[in-house]
């Protein structure tokens, strides 16, 4: 299995604190030693840092922890390979362009008997993971359904994707994070939780390493920052645990209705 | 204008030496202060490092210079903005997937009256540069022409792209680098040159900063490494200058016939 981490915020925010906890799970407090990646959106642009070596040993991961990149949406993943060998092309997050936006995706879980289901042409996987193929199939279905221009109401698109995720969950475990740089969607198969931090901010203590942060010193009273993860990253805050089949959608840190 | 740099090699090779020279042009020996980016292919996978700040000041550029990533194909660019504001989404190289491969592209030059020419649907620009729109149009034309699967003979595809580049050159200056991770194509509008290094290797001296390298100590006798750049990066070697409208294609460092 793997670990997922994502953020949605109403102001450019760095994710150094949460990533520091996650990176420990890549070889120190967790067995996820088969690569890691993180995508930062800055406006419509995005950049992804990836490494096929463990995050706890990666020089690039050290840079991310020492050089705070401020972003409104972040998607991150550390990998323990099940399907697909350890290689850069199999390292999440995966990104494709649709409607002039970069869509970024990461998956935790394992799927079976998916080859016949995930028939793709416009979006084809580069690596050989079930995860990337499922992502390509999702975007292929979205492009088929909505055409060459994004609809006015993007929540309709994410509801459609949630329906696709329900289908994919029939093939195995499918905890998923997806963003177009504006919205952040998470779908829960068995392990996913989130926390929304806003004023009054307090202190938080990482579970995986001996770090405490006082968010009150790092934020302004108007900041709203949501963090999504496979398992809680801190041990003194209340994380919302999602139910199997539940999905959530955030924009600028705020939870949106999904019904 | 901007500076381009690319590499094609028959063994995974680091580009630290050449990138060190190029990065100087981003604010020290050249005026290209509006961002930079570099894409490394490792097998079918690729990763891109980008920054909207000058390469001579970038912490990420420092990492690239101190942490040799070995790659068979590299595409790099430092930017002096003309069309499109200074922002991450306007920073080259640009990447899109076609036929289960990541295609990476960088452009030096400026185009005019291109909006009517570059009509796109499947591949849409995220930023607002002429460069990215031309790239999207190229891939759109390739997908239209060859369909959903790569043809057996990829050189046919690059000849077709050279024809598109001839059309684009009618709209302005179009020095271009393009790779699918296996082939490296370069198209010259007015500034492009290359050098192929092979045994017996010698010493090379960078023009832009006081660095000398002895390739004989860094290579094996079978290595073939081609570097493409807008202007020569060393002052004691013979670089081949391309003519306007000329294009070249490399695979594993070796020049392929284009006729």
C-alpha cells in the first residue's frame, strides 16, 4: 500500500510540516520505500518533484523540507510497490492536461482484473501500474462525457468522477486524490481522513517524528487550510475519518457539498 | 529570447557541466531571468524541475548542479519573457502525453498572428505563451495524422513534425527542441548548434563560467553524448551550427538521417 497526502488552502501555504511527517513513512516509520512524489500548484501552473528512491533518503525530499514552496493545492504520494516495478514512470502523482488545466492524481490501493475495464486511447499510461491506467480511464471518460470545454459547473464533473470511482472500487481498494489545480477531490475506499485548520490556530504534534508546530505563528486569522491523508499525521488534533465509498471536494480549503 | 539546452546519450549521463554554463545565462552572463526548467528522462519516465525565478539564484537550480541526475535525454530552457507573463505555467519545458510517452518541448523565439493557425482541442495550453500553443498544435496535428498508436517508423513522425515547424517558422522565430524520451529533435530558425562527444574524449572549458571538465575521466570509451544548445557552451571545441530551416534528429547520441 502507499500513503497519500494533499492540501487545499485559501492562501499559498507551505506543506513542509505535513510532508516532514509523511516522508518518515518512506523508510523510517513506514515501509513505503519504492519512491515518492509531490505536486505543487502555483496558479494554473504546477511542478512535480519525484524520486524512485525512499523519501527518507532522498536529496530532493530534503530540499522540499528545507525550501518552503507556497501553494494552494498540493498532491503527494509515497509508494510501496504492488503492481508495476520500481521506476520513475510508475511513481505518483501522475499528471495529464484536460481543458487547459493540469490534472494531478495519486492512488492508494490495488486493483484486479482491470485491463478490460480501462480501455483508453486519448490518455494512455506511460508506466505499467493499475493506478495510472485508472487515471487515464477517468480522464478519457470525462473528456468523452463533457467534450472539449469544461462545463460552467465543475462540481458536476467531480460528481461524475465519483460515479467512476464507485465502479473502480468494485475492482479492489481505491483511495484516490485528484485535483485540477482549483478543486481537490478525495475518494475513500478504506483509508482516508482530513482536517481543516482555521482560526483560532493551535499547536500540532507529528506522529511520525518529533516535530511540533504552532500554526498560530505561521498563519493569518483568515487562513483556511485543509490537509487530506491516508492516516492522521498529528496526534493531538481531530481528524475526520471517511467511510468506504465516501468522497469529499474542497476549494480554497473549504468543504463543498457533494450531494 | 531564451536559451535552449538538450542532450541525447547512449548511456545515462549527467548534464551538470552543461547546465552549469546555461544557468549562468539566467541572470549573470545573460539576461534570461524569467524562469527556467529542465526535464530528465529516466527510461520511459521523466521528471521536470522548474522555477519562475532566475536560474542563477534558484535553490532548485543549485540542487541540479550538485546532484547529478543521470539521464539519456534532457531538455532544458531558460526564459526571457516576451509573450506571456512570468509565471510557472509559462515556464518551459512543456510536457504532454501521446501514445503512452511523455513528449517534452522547449522553444526559443517569438511568433506573431498565430491564434488562427494554432486551433487545438485535444491538447490545450495551460499558460498564455505562443510557445506552448505551438506545441499543443504540433501534437494535435500528429495525433490527427497518425491516430491513437505510434507508427512502427518514428522517423516518419519527426519528418512530419519538421514540416509543421516549417509552417510555424513563417510566423516568426522558431528554434525548437522536442523529445519523446527516445528521440531528440531540434529545429533551427536562426540559433541552434550541437556537438557530439565520443572517444577519445578531451577537456572542455565553459564560456560562461570558470569551469573545466576532463570528459576522459567521466566517461567510458563507448559513450556517445550529444549536446544541443542555442549558442556554444564551450570555447575549445567545434560546435556544428545549424542553418535556418535545418533540423536534426538524434537517438542514443547518434545523428540520424532526416531526408
